[in-house]
């Protein structure tokens, strides 16, 4: 037990250290095309995922994600597949379990959770899911990694939040199945978060993400009906699900974020709960701000942040960004847990991808949507969140106390040499 907590503290501490800005790190300098077809090709070249047409996408805010999950569980006709980092006992877990009990006869249910986020899952929630007829598996159990002192495997968690129904409809975002995601994100005990519901061809990528993680956890191949081909068109939005996992030099999470930044010509609005971008990301954010792009970043305020070392890393990069024209806002009323990016008036990105070093080594996923209607909806919610936020201004930030400056400098130095 002592080793478990020692490794956990070390992993979290590392997450609070900004990554060094290597001179050879990827920076996307090309002018990204503005046509839907051109943007799709850019995404395919960068992360291997096309933005396919034919999708219907809806934004889900905060606790409404559980209403959607319940509806989809009861409506499913062939399969229910859920990947999640946090699943803990109580409400809303009880609601989801009840919906699973009441699903249509013959609907297969497969559930995969991460043990680090899902505390005591195997003794509390798991037995109820098994009793409801679900096949339940644990991703990369902690016991083996801790006994072997395998820190890399310990850090490489399943942080995706994906639910797929019948292979044609899906939900992804920052949600977990726990009390923190109830409510409207306007009170300290209820986190602010964003998710997407999607129907159409993009769901195939979400199903693939489930299948690959499921196999690693010891599950079998999914049946053919889990991958309908073709998936019927359901709407006008182009979309693609980008998955990413740990890599020694460059992850898909970094490629995806850098491409989103490079695509901005007028507006780049980022909401991220653990905002410690790499040096290359910082360079590109600054370049966009200096080029006249409206670059705004929304992060959690200090008093609501749930991971202290990550907060220290977040504060450590304010100096450079603020001084060079990037606007930073802190969400004041609860923990801001969203992971969204809005580019101009067309491109939206919502998923589980945080921008701290620990998250960049995890199993993550984000839905990229090329659709003006969705971009407008995301812009509206971002503006509403700003009403509950405070802007951190460079003039006042640079006058903060010496002690605070020194603590931030220590964080930066550790990030350079670890």
C-alpha cells in the first residue's frame, strides 16, 4: 500500500512539471486549408483520421450526460460498450446500473474501467454490473505494475470516456460516473464539463477504440454487428474520433492539439482542466496571438482545482503566455473539467484529452467536428462560462509576490531536468 501511494504522488508530481521546449519538437507552420475537404486531408495526414461527412452531433453540458446515457442504454438494440476512467458507487452510478438492468433482452453489455480512477470498483459497483448481465473488465490492474515498480505502466491509464450503442451512436467527453458530474457546473461540488453525443460514421472510430482497449484487458473480438458497414448518414457534420496513447517522443494528443492551434485564423478558444501545454504548444499559441488571432484559455481557479501539483504547473506557464498576448481566464464557481477547443467558426474538439504531461502518456480520445452549428453552440457555452470567470491580466500578474515567483521557478526547473 505504501508503494502504491508513493508512486501515485510521484506520478502526480511529474504531471505538475511543464515539458521542456525541445528545439526539434513538432511545430506545424503550414497554412492549413479552409475548405472542409482540405481540413479533412490535414487531419488525415497529421493523426490518421479523416473528418467524414454524415454525422449528427449534439453538445451535452454537465450532468445532462447521464440523461443521455440512460436513454441510449434503454434504446440500444444490439450492444452497449462503455469505457470510463472514473466509476464510483452512489448516484449517478445507481441510475446507470438500473438502466442496464432494464435494457432490451439480448443486448450485449461490455464495460471496461480504469482501476486508478474507479476506487473500490471491484467491491462496490462491479458486482451489480455483473448481476445485470454485463461483462466487466479492469484495464491494466495496479497490482502487477506496483509490485514490479513499473512506473510507466502505472502512469499509462485508460482516461478515455466513451460509450457506444449499436455501433452507430456514441457519447464522449470529460465525464465520469460519479457525483462530481451531477448538476450544472455552477456550484463547488458539481464540476463543469462538456461532452458530445454523435450518430453517424464517426462512431466507428469510437467503437474501434473500445475494441482495442477491450482486447488488451482480455476481452474477445467484438462481433461483426458491432461494426455496421456502412453506417448510415445521420446529419451534415463532418467528424472523426482521434485516439492517442503514450509514445516516447510525440503522441497523437500533441499532433492533434498542434494541428488545431495551427488551423486558427481568427479565433482559438481553449478550455482545459489540466493546462500545462508543451513548449511547442506554447510557441504556437504565442505565434497565433501575435498574428492577431483571439487566443483565450479557460482553466480552473486555484481554490477549486483538484490536483495541487498540476495547478502549480499551470500557474508556472502563465508568465510567458500572458506577456505575449494569450488571454487566460480562471473559472471561479467550481472545478472546470472540460477539455474543448474551438477554432474559428467551424472546428470544435471535445473529449478526454488534458494538456499536462501525465495525460499525454495516457489512453485518450477526442471527437473533432467540422460544423458551423456545433462551433456556434460551443462558442455560446464558452461565453457563458466566461461570465463565471476572472481574467488574469498581465499587468497585475507580473506584480505577484517574490515567494510565489520562486515556487513557480522551482516547478519550471524540475520540468526542464526530469
